[in-house]
């Protein structure tokens, strides 16, 4: 069995990277993401983000303002054990505002953005609610959401997957929103990609800053008839990998899948939704007639996932997996996105015999801590 992506291995639990490794990586450029909640009994919960490239000796000072008053530091010594706290004795009938300042070697750094908790905000376990766009299809729901800084302001937006019931007739799409509810763009997967198998729904997209420009991209798995924000379709329009076989809608199997449809990775601009490049998706399903011999069962190739890993120790890559093991086969591939172009990595893991272990998720871990 080949070594997988320079000793990066799949495991069941996601463990944080060590500080010395993170400092060498091309990381997302995020703010502190400070938030505050009414915790009840005149108390306020305040939390903020510890960044992957923060030094190990970092600590924080928290500042608070009530009503129209000035900001005052609420802690007597810098906080270093955790990045949240609960403040008691608060006046929740007035506006409360907060920001944090990192402290390094005893010196305060630049302040974070300010978070405002409006007067009389009710007690609840979430910061805000975002109204979703209303569509005419009955049963069109929301299955998951992934965060990413799409506009480069250091704060997160949401890329939301929406799909309906009805198998081959279901509409499947991504919609993007700012946390204030502002709608940004939509990507439609088209009828050659569907969610007749619930595991298939977990393999549609990942959100990350792949090119290091401070803005997250959205990498999606699409096919012929996938539609971008401008209303144009992916059919022979992006890159040079799309097949020119004259087919757009591929044959439907009894399991409501279209295994003969070509699959592609598309890299979408996170702010506009426009496709920037594409490449043929691997691992490919192959013909349905080979599922028993290739995958060990008719449903197994529909089980697939995508994730992000630093396979070279410095830049983020896309990891794709098909099959789940559990007495059957699975395959894992890696893709880089550098200089606005996809390339498929040469190292891969392809099992040619059944393996006993498996699972319904993918996690990435640098086992030997070499980056």
C-alpha cells in the first residue's frame, strides 16, 4: 500500500496542529470573531477566536462598554487559559460592547473588531439568525453549512447547502450569506449530481483560502449542467477537462444516480461565485457494471467525502475519498490549487483488496508531526 500524501493519514479524531508547525503554514487571515450572548441572571458570555498561528505565550485583555460609556478593561491580569469568559452583574437593559487586545510579552497588540450586544437581547444560545431565501420548491431544506471569510474582512460568511426531497427531481444548490443576512450568490449542482444517498451529500464542497489571498474559495464537485452565479452552465465552459461527448443529462439508474456522468472539481471565487478553474474529479465511480468488482457493492462508490489538508506542510490541498472500507475498497486522491490552476497530486491511496476498517467521515492528522 502506498504511503498516503507524505505520511498524512486519515484518523477518526481531529487534533490541532502544534504551534511550531502552524507558524510555517499559509494560514487563513482571520480576525478574533468576538461574540457576546445574554447568559441569563444578569450575566454575559463573551468568546473570541484563538488563531492557528498565534504564539503559545499569547494572552488577552477584554474591554467592555455599557450604554454610551467608555471602554474599560474587565480583567486584572491578561487571560491565557481560555478564550472566553462569563461576566456577572451586567446591565442588559442597555447596549453592551466588547473587544479584546492580544498581549505578547506584556505588550498589548491591536484591538479586535468590536461586538455589540443590543439592549434587552433575550437569553439564547446563538448570536443571530439568518433568513434564508425562499424558493418555490416544496421541501427544499438546509442540510449543512460551512464557514469561510469570503470577502477578506477577517470575519466568517456561511456557504449553505440546500436540497429538496424527490431523488432525481430534487434541486441541489449552494447559497452564500453574510452573518447579517446579506445574500451573496448561488451555485446549482444540476441533475447529474444528486443526493439520493445521504452519504453522497457530504462530498459536495469545502471552503478555505487555498490561494492565500486572504479570501476563502469554495471548491465544489460538479458535472455537466452545473450552473454558476451568472446563469451559465459548466458544460464545456471552464478549463479544458469537460468531455465533448454531446451528452448533458446522463442515464439514471434504479438507485437514482447517474454514475456515467463526468465529475469535476470547480474552484469558485468565494465573493462572486464565479468558476476560476476545473479539473476531472477523482476517484471516479466508473461504470455501474464494475461496482461489485471495483468497490465491493453497488452503493459503495456513492460514499465519498472531501476535506482540506496541508499535504506538503505549507499550502492547503483538497483531499477526496470514495468508498468507506468496512470489508470493501476505498480510494483517496489529493489536488493542489496554485496560481489559479488545479493539479492532481501524484501520491494517492488505492486499495486493491477489501479492508476491515472504515467510517462515515474523514479527518486529517499529521501523525508524526513533520508538517
